[in-house]
């Protein structure tokens, strides 16, 4: 995929919502893990983020259950 054609990026933390995006035509681009401090050191919480790209013509389609962070270009 040519990243120059990306019109919107979605960053979601729920794998089920990520799968909904993919079924709507979004493309899985990457995943990363965010480490956050816990209230009880030395423990850390890990959260997986799924990065999805919309490069099709038209308005991006989002799952109705999505509460993710969206970044439009």
C-alpha cells in the first residue's frame, strides 16, 4: 500500500473493533504496545494498539461501536 494515499488513520485497542475495521475495508498497518505505570510499582500495564489505514475513495466507514482515537490527514 502506498502511504501517500492514506486518508485516515485509526488507532484502536480492542482486537474485535480492529477486526470490524478490517471487515469494512480498512487495512491493518501495524501494532504497538504502550506501557503505563501502575499504581503499584514495579508493575506496569501493557496495552496493545492496532493501527489501521483507510486509503479508499470516499468517506471512511467506522464501526458503530468504535471509541478509538482517530487521526485525519
